[in-house]
């Protein structure tokens, strides 16, 4: 099935605001979770891997997952060119439909502006929980609840118009997470409007 992100992959990194937003989110993750530099990280819905790039040498081994073939190709090129570490794994993974990969235990799963695209949200959160080691954390940057304007250009958009923080907290707790915390994480400016972002962090006990 064609993914509209395939069409955007080649020019994604030409938008300086996306690069700056990834840095802001990466800095917020580091600040919130006090990373030690050895973490095995899965970036889910990684796009071109901008958040992973921004985390840089502040974490350990990277695995970058995206369901868009175009985005995976862009990440693979970055690995080949040395923009991302040579040992970086690039996965085709959609936890809303795919089985959870066996034998994996990450210290951190990060996602940036991904979950609002996902209808089967609870299944994906349960997948995150399964892929984390005990004591591992999830870090989710996404939109606060909005009126649908953010995706009005996508006529087939069937995701979430941002999230109510209390609802997402309940979903995370239902998936088995504890220590759920929300922090403000800047704004996205689009079509003359500003949309608030949050960073939600939580831990697998």
C-alpha cells in the first residue's frame, strides 16, 4: 500500500523546522529521563531518523523503525553515509498490525509526532511495553488535543486530532506503564497557527 510519507521522504530534511523540532524533542528526552549514554534505543515511526540523529552519542545502539519504504530508504542512506552510526538497524515495523519482534529488550522507545496517526493506539502501546526491558522507558512527543486543523490537508486522515493528556495517561497505565509524566515540549507552527506539543514519559516496571 502506498504511504504518503514515501513521497515526502527525499525532501523531509530540507525543512529546517523539522530538524530544530527533533533537537528540541531529543533534548527534552535527555532532560526528562537522565540518560546514561548506553541505552539501547528504538525510535518508532522514525521517519528519516532526525530524533536519533539529535540524540547522537548520548545513547547506545540504535534501531529505527518505520512503515514507509521511502523513509527507511532515507535512513539506510544516512547509515551508509555515516550520518547515522554504522551499526544502526532499520526495521519495517507497524505494531498496529505486525507481531512484536521476539528477543528484543530496549532501554528506551521514542516516538515523535507518530501516535496521532495510529488508529490501533492501545495495541501499539502494548507493543512498546513488550519491547522494553523491565525499568525501560517510553518517550512520546505528540500534539495536544486540537480541532482537526493540523491535518485538514489530508482528506484521508483517520487518526487522532492530538491527545487529551489524561486520556493518554490512562491508556499508558492500561498498557502496564507506571510513573507517567507529561511536560510541555514547544509548538508546531503550521498554516499560520500554533499547535502545542507535549512529551509523555513512562516506565515499564
